C-alpha cells in the first residue's frame, strides 16, 4: 500500500504523468413539481416527488498533479 501512496508524493513531471481513473453509476431524476420560489426569510423549497429517468455510467479520467480531468457520459457500461 505504501508503494501505491508514494506515487502521489512524486513531484509533477509531464513526461511521466500520474493518471487516475474511476467510474460511478448515477441515477437521473426529474422533478415532478416546480420548486416553490423563495419568500422573505424562507429559502426556495423543493418537493420530494421525482420521476426516475434511468441510470448512466460516468467514467472519469484525471491527473491530480496537473489539475486536469475529463468525464464522459455513457448510457450503459458495455460497448
């Protein structure tokens, strides 16, 4: 484990970038009712009712030392 963590302690070198990957499924939801507007002394209120619009997969690639990242949206994991 220490060998893996030492990779992140290395100084930034554009010749040998540290690129990380990750992916996460994300549920798409849509509000059924429009949010109630703000009133004096009260924040905008949202209803808890929603409509499920499916799930997408979000693969991400990032280089933490360079401050670079990109995220793609896919309808499913397989090709």
